[in-house]
């Protein structure tokens, strides 16, 4: 499969939007980037570990992570 320059730029744009939304704590924009069937596995053996299988759960996870970062930076 050959990726065109336009495809590459579009993918980079999505990643930048994703990153900017997370860094700004813009969970509405972040939510808009999630696929309806998205699943996130957060590794480890702690209270955040596990599978997040709904968009609400995924947004909740990243909301907690961004709040944690804001508190400790």
C-alpha cells in the first residue's frame, strides 16, 4: 500500500489535533476524534489499569490523566 503525501499530511493533522486537544484538556474535541468502537488498554497494576471500551470511559480516563498532570506540574 502506497501512502500519498496528502494521506500523510492528513494523518499528521489528526495526530496534531489529538495532541493539542489533550494538552489543552479539550475533551469535547478529543471525544470527536474517537472511533465509535474505540478501545484503550491502559497497562499496569494500579487504579487506572484496564480496558476502556466506551467513548465515555476513554474520555474519563484521559480527563483523569490530564487533571493528574495539571496537579503535579
